C-alpha cells in the first residue's frame, strides 16, 4: 500500500509508524480461532483516498457488517498483548515473551507508545493498577464490571460489533451499547448533557469517515490498565477503510489538556467477519440464520451480570481457595 499524507501531524506520525511495520503472520493466541483473532502483531497502513467500492442509495460508502479489532482486548492499553497489569494469576499463564514480539501500543503518537499524562493523572492510573486486582473502593472497579458502556475508544476492542448505516447516520451496535454518528445537520446536544459514548457528528471524505466527538461523560476507562480522558476532551476520529472493504484502521486524536501534556493519537486495526467465519464468542458473536434462502447474520442479545468475573472478582475468588 502507498503511504498516506494525513491532514494532521499526529496522524502522519501514526501512518509512518504503521507503514514501517509490515503485517506479520497471524499466530493464534491462547484460545484463538484463527487469523485476526487477537493474534496480529502488526498491521498495514491504509491510505486515505477515494472510495471505489459499493455505495448505499444515499451515497455513503457501504461498510455495513460485523467487525472487530485484530490485536487484543481491553486488558492493557499500551501493551495490548501484555496481559493484565499486576495480574496475581500471571505465574500460571503462558509466558509473554519479549515486548518487541508483541503488538505495538495502541498509542501511535507519541512515537514511544506512551501516554503523555499530567503528573496527577499518571499517579491516578498507577493507583488504579495497584488496586485493580483487589478493589477495596468503588473507584478501583472497572466500569464494565457494572455493565456500563465501554466508551471511546474501548468499544472498538472490547468485543466484536456491527456497523449499520441509514440515511444521514452510521450506527455502531457494540456489545456494551449503541452509538450513532450523525451525518446530517442535526443540532449537537446541549453542553450539559453527557453520554458514555458522547455526541458524534461525522462526514465522509472518500474512504474515510471523519467524526468529531463531544459531550462524553469521562467515566469510561481505556482499559483494565486504568487510563482515562476527562469529560472535556475533544476527540477527532478517522475510520479509514481499505479498498477491498475487508479492513479499516481507526485513528483518533485526543486533545485533553486537563489530563495530558499534549494531544495524542490512538490507532486500532479492524477486520470484517462474514458468514464464512466461525462465531467465537468474542470477536464474532453472531448467529447464522436463513431468510428467503439468503444467509443472515444476527447478533445475539447482550447479557451482562454485574461483576461477571475478570474485573477483580476472579482474583478474589482465587485467593479464597
């Protein structure tokens, strides 16, 4: 793929970092079901450019379908395949191997892959990490354990999800909630209204969906590693779809002076899942049915039980045995 000239410095750095790393062969992770299932250690850059694929009646590029990230889940934001930080059960798990053999940080700018925290914010994240596996106070319980929405950007690597499109809107059906990106001139929400997934206003630029996000409540965490943004953060997202419509890269810049010393960028690769793939209970949670002789994929209804394991509870159970 040709390298892309992005419209901002942070996005250019992200593209350059990806272009220097060719996609590695997928090596199935523990419990994995095949290529693209929490297994990629690298991924290709996707240039921004014209859309040459199928379009919907309203002119939108047709990107509907089932998608998921290709790296790992939300255990660790800056070391996606590095496991839960301070995991008390780490000794019984498969050795991770050298850091350079794992997927890169989701932070693509700064180039070192680390978040440029204000000192007070870095201390808050460290405190969360030290208490996550033995939460003694409410602030140490990850919000997903209480069935809250995953928020931005964690919804894109929590579970698989579905994209649907309607005239004037792109809709994401996440495992932990629904998000609407408005493409029309609908007025933005009043500033005092705050949502887990914020208020999104977008537009298509060729193969790229560009979204401005405001009005999020700042309650979601970026992972079990405790990183966060404030409710005053400004987020610009770019969903850059490949010409074959089988992959896209999510590239989002976060501008949040309250928490960070400078804007930073996250890059998350995603792949498409179809009826040819086997459902696996995480990245592809769907049932294959038939309507009028045609295969139809339907997402299962989400069931969430508060503190449903793996959010500190698992460690507590292990210590009690």
